[in-house]
C-alpha cells in the first residue's frame, strides 16, 4: 500500500494503469481476471472499480434495475471555492456515467431478489452529500416495504465538504433507515472495498449483520492521511482489512472473485427456506447410562485426538459461514461461531475450541471478547428466528487480570441472560470438558445433550483435589466426588440426553461420533421447535429453576433410599423362607 500511495510519478512502469500492475509491474493486458474484476492475477492487488462494474460483477445477468436515478446534488450552502461545486459535479457525472456517488437499485443474486447500494470512489471520492444520503435512505426504505435483503458496497464514503454540516447529517438519516430495515428482521450485508472510510463506514454500513472486506482494503473512520503512528509517520497497514479482522471488527476477507458466491450463500442461509420434518418416529435414541469411572471420563474428555467443535461443524453442517470478532476489541480463537445448514435447515452454531495456545502450550480459555462474539451470534439467531446449537468444550473462562479488566464477569452474565431469553429453539451439547461458568454460559438451552465420555463440573478435579486434600495428585479421588460424568449429570437433571460414542471413545472414530451427534441433534431439534415459543420458554425456565431445588432432590433421594430398603427387606424375607 505504501508503494502505491508514495510512488514516483516519473516511473514509466506505473504510469499506465491499464498496462502494468502498480504493485508488482506485471503485464495486465492479457489478464482475464483483471478485465473482469480489476485484480492483478500475479499479486492479487484489487484496483478501483466503478459502481456499475461492481454491481455487474455480483448480480445475475441484466437483473439490475436502477432506482432514483434523477436524484442529483445541488449547492445547498452556496459553497465557495476556487472550483465551482456544480462544475465539479457535472465533470464527475460526465466521466463516470452516473448522477451521484452512489448507485441504487433492485437485482437478483442466484435468483434471490435484493436491494443493492454501490458507492463509486471515482465520483468525488464516494463522498456522502444530501443526494447520496437521500438515495440510500429511499433504497433502504423500499427494501423495508418490499421485504428485501440489503447489500451495500462501500468505496470511499467520506464527508462532502461542499455541503458542510448537511453532509454530516446523512449519517443520522441513513442510520435511522437501516434501523427500520433491521426491525423487520431482514438480512443486511456490507462489503468494504479500498478505501472504506468516514461517514458511510461509521454509520449505516457498520450496522450490517455480516461484514466482508476485500484484501488489503484501507478501512476506518479516519481518512488515510490521518493514520499516523507515534513517530508521526503514516502507516497504512494499521487500518487494513487484515488488521480489522485480527481485531474482530469484520467477519471475513474475500477476494472480489469470491464475493458473489459468499453473498449468495449468506442470503440463502438467512432466508430460512426449509424446516425439519420427521416421517419416521422409530429409532429413538436409547443409550444405557455409562458407568465409567469418573477419572477415566476426565481423561477421555481431554484426549488430544478427541473431535473438537470445528471437527463436528465440518462434518454435520452444510454451507457453513463463519462469523469473526466481537466488533469491539478482538477475535477470540477460543470461540468459533457462524451460520450453516443442519439437515437442510439453517441454524446458528457456537463452538468452544479446545485448542492450545501456540506460545504457552496451554488449552485456550475464553476471553470477554469471546463471550461477546457469542452474543453477536445469539442476536443474529434472535433476529432471524434461527435455532441455536452450542458445542461446549472448555476448561473455563480466562481469569487473568487483563480479562477481568475487559469485563469478564459482565460478558459471562450477559451471554447467559441472552441465551436464557432466546425465543428460538436452543440445544447445548457438552462434547468434551465442560468447565465452570465458561461452559455454562452456552449451556442454558431447551435441550442439553452430553456425549457419553464428556464431563461437566464447577471446578476441575485438580483444583478440587488441591482444595480438599492439598494434593493435586489425588485428582482421581476428587473426580468421583464431583459427580461430573454424563450419567451423574443426567441423574441430577442437568442433562436430557446422553449420546453414545464409538468403542474406545469419540477420538477413535470422528466420522461415527459426528454421525451419532448429528442424529441426536436432528431428533431433538425437531421435538423442540414443534413446541410453541411460549411453551418452550416456560419449560426452559422451569427446567433450570428446578435444578438443585432442595425439595425435588430430597424427594428423589428419599425415594431411591426407600426402594433400596424395600429390595433389601424383600431379599431377606425370601432368604428366611428358604431356610
């Protein structure tokens, strides 16, 4: 990027943009990729495209129908400068072939009708004046009335200084329009090209459900010239797509050649076109309660070859689109979430990743930004009424001072609160180690499933042994007391279903483990979503209100003891009669 912006204009190899790549000097004359997408097929640099070319590269052939073409800017504040504002507008209209810095209209993408908004950086830098704000607002309003998904392609988007504070007010106008569109539970996708800055980026564009950026694009609220480091030298790598992805501010980076397919898949998933139906009620899950020794279950749950959340996602879902980041601080690798299809039905899935930190070698624990990332997925599910499946496998939350200072307790509490009140069906699966509040944050669900050799505990056996015996080596003894196995959790009313694993454990056969889990999920999802929302919420609340209740636990304990006493007395009477 620095080479492009600081190049020597006398360099003959970069003067002709149509012949040689400005970044690597490759010949672009014979490149079909460059002709169609304006991408260098050698280094992958993305050149600017006109708004109309961008639209044509994404939508179905001849499906785009422009709206509000006759809306043009005037000179609302009689701006005075060396060049007439009206003359500048006329020159850009004549050069670009469009009337304003944004192109709006209806189109279809793989047959899905939607509204598209495309900025043109070549028209006054894609700046937002009154006409641009009005065109966007009208387009979003039309999408709201016709119940159409919305796709925005941002290129430029800064202030139009010739219209002063009226230009600034377009941020409010477009934000309100998108809020109304979002209230109708309609999909909104934003694509950020190079550059995406200023008013558009900091208003309606960042309210999208899914945000995608092109590689190497400069992103941020500040214009490029203000991106300074401590030594006052400009550093354009601090506000790129890659930097934003690392900091959890966008969902994905996709090449211009891939964007059409990605957008099509997302629109298809969010349409919620299919739901599960069951024609055969035979073959219900029937699993004998495993009687594994607790410490053996702990070892199997922590097995390094045991299937992870990502392993299960790859095997049980179709068309999975991953979401990244919490939109505040970072993208926590301890959490993976996204949208996919289970048995043809769209679901939101959230998985806790039991992977190791490459530096410390310790299993990753969930950071506050990881819980906020979960909340993003939960809110997407709420907006589109999609079932939520959570895969639990974590030793717990990260309890470092940095995590506490970033709001660890609040992020756990709000995640649990959102999930508890979720109106859509929810299913939680403990696939490995369910440790403390970090695990429970995703465990409040209509159905709680547990793999046969998984564990669920408030504290690790090692920590318990240290507290009880002052000896971590007695963790195997502590494990028995913690009642952490699948059979223990089912007996306590925490777990509804136990899913069997292949002989030797889930690590012995990932495909079979995934097949068994998928079958259980399909069965439970069908049962849960057949209930009304009111009934689902009532039963969910009742389930967790009753867990650990003294009266119910006391009754079950007394009943169990009486049954044992009755069998003992009966056996003794039979023995006396024989003698």
